[in-house]
C-alpha cells in the first residue's frame, strides 16, 4: 500500500492496542487519586533516561542521515526531560542521588532491534505515542492533586517533544517502510512494543496501586 494509506492503517492499529493501556489509567482516576506522586515521577525518570540511552545507542549504526538526526534529537530531548523531572523530584524532597535503575523488559527488547524500520516503528512511532497518552492521564492526576507545577512541566516541556517525536516516526516510516515486507515488519514491531508495554505497566500498576503513572 502507498505511504499515506500505510501510516493511516498503522495509526489505527496502534490506537486500538493502545486503548487498554490508556483506559486503565483513566479507570484509576475514577476511583479518586491514589498513588504516590514522587514514586510516579521516579518511573518517569527511569523511562526518560532509558529512552535517551536506547536512541543514542542506535544512532551510530543508523545508515540514513535523517534517521541519525532524529535519534539524536530524541536522545537529547529525553535527557532534557530527565533533568526537568529530576529537578521537580528534588523540589518535592526526593534525593535524586538515591535514584537507581531497574531492569525493564521493554528496553531490553528495544536494544535488540537492528534495522531502521524496526527502530523507528518501536521508538519514535510507538514508544513516544505510549508516553504521550499515559502522560495525559498523569497530567489529569496532578491537576486533581493540585500539583500545578508538575502539570506545567508536562504541558510546556515534555508533551510537545513527545508529540514531535511521534510525528518524526510517522514521516520516517512513510519514507523507509516502502515494501510489503517492511510494512509487515513495522506492524509486527508496533504490536510487540505495545504488548510488552501493556504487560509491564499492568505489573507496575499492581505494585503502585494505580495505573495512572507517566512514561512508557
């Protein structure tokens, strides 16, 4: 199928499988605002640095200059998000020096991807869409808690970047997923990322008492 039709179909496929993840967060909000905001922001901290690390690790082996530059932008933006979230956590009384990363199957999967179409489909196109969608739920959580500063940070700094990354992914997939085989690979990769993310977020929600936390 042509590029426009392919991206439209892939967006529909992605949205259908993203809906349960987003819906779980919305359901958490209907029961009030359970959850520890500082713990939620630590999840965001881990995701921001992990996405930055993955994008940076892909950049040296990306043969296409526009893909290299997109990954560079993503890595830099996500590192910037890490600093913004870290500053907010510090203001809330969390010592960022105590922050420790934990293993995440989603990022292990991402690190194993080797082709441009897989990486763009997984990272820029899908991961950033997950982040944007669940961040919208988290913004609502913060609004209900009266946390105007965290709302401002997400609305002014983080969400515009996440949307721009996802749009970059659309354009790059339209350019490089040009054969039926490459389009199949893109679709399967999108599905795999969403499946792993859904499983991981469900387990995290059990630990945290809410599905309304940010990140991917």
